[in-house]
C-alpha cells in the first residue's frame, strides 16, 4: 500500500509551504508532519516526502538519520531519551540508563512488550547544568535520581 498523507495533513503541508521560499526548505516541518501522521519515518515515507518537496531521497535520509526526533521504527507511547554526552555521563547518565533498563526490562533501542515505553540513548539534550537528563516525548526531566525516575515513570503508567 502506498504511503499518502490524509486530506487534513495535505492541507497542513500546503499551509507550511506558504512560509518557506521553496519546497525544499520545508523539509524539517514536513518530516514533523509525517511523524505525526505515520508515527515513524520509513523508507517509503522518506521517498514520499522527497517526492512532495522535490528533495532527493538521500537528502531526506540524511536529515532523518541526523535528528533523533524522527524514528525509523515503531516506538512506544512514551519515548525515553537519556542524554549520553560528557556532562551527563560524568553526572551518572549510564546509571540512569541501567536503572531504566532494569525497571522496564528492556535494552536501549527496545520497546516494552505492551508498547508503552521505548528507551534510547541520545546525544546532547542541551541541559548540561542539570545533568543527568532525560526527555520523555516533549518533556524534560533533570537532575535524575532513581527515586525521581520511579516517580516519573509511575506517573505515566
């Protein structure tokens, strides 16, 4: 089955395109729209977006692979991204990852069997002064401890 935006998403893309000097410049907003519409950016979605914007598929792939917010595989309802850069690592990010892995019984890159949580390690969430840090969907959680992690995850269940 071919990938195609819904009528509503097509209207939204047309509105997005009005704000850019050319279609190619709208790649990031179009990918955000595709993520909302399809939940993941598969090779078929990349080709579809490339065709809509007159962008070579390899450029779409380069963009998707660079940004962590464009999942190429199905993710859970809550995507937990733990910062693994130097500041967070020095402040215990690896312990945070290990604790979450143990608590959720999954490894990095995996999703819980119920489809609720996906765990990822990412580069720089931009909150070095409050390390260790994780982002769950659009929300940041800083100065993490095991107790904070328990409270956060329990509030999402």
